[in-house]
C-alpha cells in the first residue's frame, strides 16, 4: 500500500509527478468543500507535502494519523512548528540546495537597484536614448558596504559574491559568528553602517517588520534595501512612503507581504526594482528542492531518519 500524502497546494510539476507515482496523493487545493474533503481523506493521511501554504494546528488536528510534513522550500514560517512538535509530527525542509540560486538573486537585485539597469532598459525601449541623450548616471557597487541582516547559509553565499564586486561586508545576527566581517549590534546599527542592506532573515513573528522606520532612517537618503527573505520582514507602508519621499535611494524586492497581491503603488516607483518571488526559480534548483522533499518522505516511510529535519 502506498502511504497517503496530502498536497496542500500545487508543487513543482516534475516533483508532483513523482509524488503522485510513489504515494497516494490527495489534492486539498482542488477541494471545493475543504471540510468534507478532509473528513473523507483524513483517516488515511500520514504525510503532508507543502509548498509555502499554511499548515496550522487545526489542519494537523484534522489528520489524526499525520506523521510528517515535508516542505518544498527552506522557509517554514507558514508551518506551526510548536503545534507539530507538541503532536510529535516531523517537519522537514529543503535547505542548502537553493543557497547559490537565492544568493544570485540577491546580487542581481542589488546590482539592478543600485545601477538602475531595468530603468535604463525601459528608457532605451521608450526611444528616449535617441530623443533625450544618455541615461542619467547611477552608482557603483565597488567600495560600498553591504549590510547582511541574517548571515546564515544564504547570507554567507551573498557575502562571497559581494566581495567579488569589491564591496565591504557588515552583518547582524542574533549571535556573533566567527567570520571576517564586521558585526553590528542591531539592525539600526547595521543600516547606519551600510550603503545597501540585504534582508536574509527567516519569516515569522520574531522578524515581523524588522525593517521599519528606525532602520530606514538609519539607512538614509543614499541607502538601498534589498529583500529576498519574506515580505513580512518589511513594513511595506513605511517603505513605500520612504521611496516616494526619497528618504531612501531605492529598494530591490523579490518578496511581498501579501503575495501575489502586490501593492500597486510599487509599480509607479522609479526607485524600486520588483520581482515575482523568483529567488530559487531555476529548473536546476527547483529540481534539487523537489528531490530533497521526496527523499525526506521516502526515508521516513522506509523507517529511516529524514535528511533535513526542522523539528
């Protein structure tokens, strides 16, 4: 008998194909009546395969035989980890395999935000080069200081890339690390010391609006902020106002507070570069993430230790 797995949302297609071949999958996201669907399937469900969707205590309680939640992605802020721990439900994620890809995105956003390459391309495509002359000068990365808020695996990969651009690195973590970068005591001090702040923290209550007016004031009118973490880490209303008023120089954003419903005010901001959450969105990286999600399920149902346990 194939173990029964609940799919809370669509997953990367090649991964879902394998999941549905190896397991008895139940597509919760297709259910018109969620409660009725769960009532029918719940007695058989032993696992959840998730991809950014909420897995709360109520859903866990609706699945009395639940043993494991295998998440597609490194962030698990959408999963109630305390509830899982209390119910002795294993939670896994897919770390490391996306570090390079997300770090590439952070550097691309930094470069595009500071050098204004997307705006320069739009200028050319609009015919302004011939009509108005060259695009206005932007700012170099070399010699600037990048402040990394959250120097974990991805943060360290970003730092390595920034060094290649001739940047200096400062960072803030909950705990100081044994690294050759300058440690700042809090996000405000980090912003004050930086030309570009890159946000790489996990999501969740502990980092809610960690980028706020105090941090942006410390960053100042010549500073830039780049976010590839979670939209919840940014006070978007404050950020938009600071961008509109020129109180910071620019922002590069791959994540938003209510994805994919983006505040339309972002679209008219010439000093913002916005991406549709593509940090890990390459074929190679998504394949590796999916393989790890599947391997965690395989190991669990074979009676082996999972590969990347969170709780």
